[in-house]
C-alpha cells in the first residue's frame, strides 16, 4: 500500500506542475468512490502539502489547499475529538495565513466587530475575493464544529454566516451549492424559541438540492438531521434519508461526500423509530 501511494504521488508530481498539484489533489479526493482509500492516503497528502507550505510559506493556493484537506480530515476521518480539534486548528491556521496573504485588512477585521467585518466586505471586496473568503469561512465553521464545548467558539458563528452570505451575493451556488448547505446548517442549530430560523434553513437546503438536481446527498442528510429532527418531522426525515440511500452517489466534485452521506443516512434511518417515538 505504501509503495502504491508513493507511486501515485510521483505520478501526480510528474503529470502536473507543482502549482496545479493542490487543486488536482482535492479533485482526485472528492471524486473518489471509496472513502477508505482517501482515509489511507490522506495522511501522505497532508505531509506533502505541509512540505510545500514550508517551502513556499507565502503561497496562498498551497495554504488554502492545506486548509481544505486538514478541515476535511478533521470532520470525516479524525479518530477522536482530540485529533479532530488538532486537525481543525491546523486548517484554521492555514486558512488565516492565506487570508492574511490575500488582504491584511480583511484578515484583521475577522477578529473585530461583526458590523465592521460586513461593512469592509461590502465596500472593498468583490467576486475576485470569493475563493479565499469562502475557504476561510469554511475552515472557521469546521473549527467551531470541533470546539462546540467552547462558548467563545460558538459566539463566532455570526461572522461565519456573514461571510457565507457575502459569498452568495456573487456566487449563490458556490462549491456545488455547498455554500447553501452551510447556511442551512447555521440556521438550524437552534429551535425558534432560542433564536433559530429553521424555515430559513429549510429554504437554503432546498435551494442546494434544486440547483444540483437532488444530487447533493449531504444536503439531504443534513436537511433531515438538522431540520426534520429539530421540528420532529419523521415523515420528511425518513423520506430524505431513503432518497439518499436510493441515489447514485457519483457526481463530479461530490462523489466522496455523497458516499459518506449515504453511510450517515443509513445510520440515521436505523435510529429513526427510537428518535421519534
């Protein structure tokens, strides 16, 4: 297995320039049908990106690629909460460094007041900045998820939401509509009595599904888990999960996440009767 992985990395390095490597790594992983292969290979990819970042510490594309991969590993393959936090911290560090390389003023604003961050985004930034803003907001969301035991982390959700909403002004369905899925999750964290906006969240989930012709399976799973369970709607919950299980997971840029969504759907559906009793 180690030999095969080494050969794969050599092939990647010889087939493309170093500058294209991060995007090619991300694309190959997201189009992989077997999560076990990604889980086995990801540590080597992480080391490779760490080495590239050490060599080119100010390269924004390498920093963003490292952030994405560490964030994905934290949310999917981490063995325990401690490792998940470590990986999420690394993802956040790389994302912040990339944002600071991109624009120091915006980087500093993420640590200030929410209204000041929003005002800066709306006045000084445009579609050319979408990639880095979305990447940073995604890493931030993952870091918060890994640190839900820290109220200081949870208090930063508003800034993540603001950055995601800003992205939708220019790219409403950025990243295969995953920006809509993020917003759906953010709006369904709490019941209405505690300030949550589940119906707004439902609209985001439905927009993501409509745009991808129902092929973003993780959107279905999170729709069921975040919205249907929150409102105790078993009929919707079970329908969404069964549709996920019946679907073909193969889709450019979503195959891996769709496969993982089907695994999660099976677990959630098996728990349905007990959850809704």
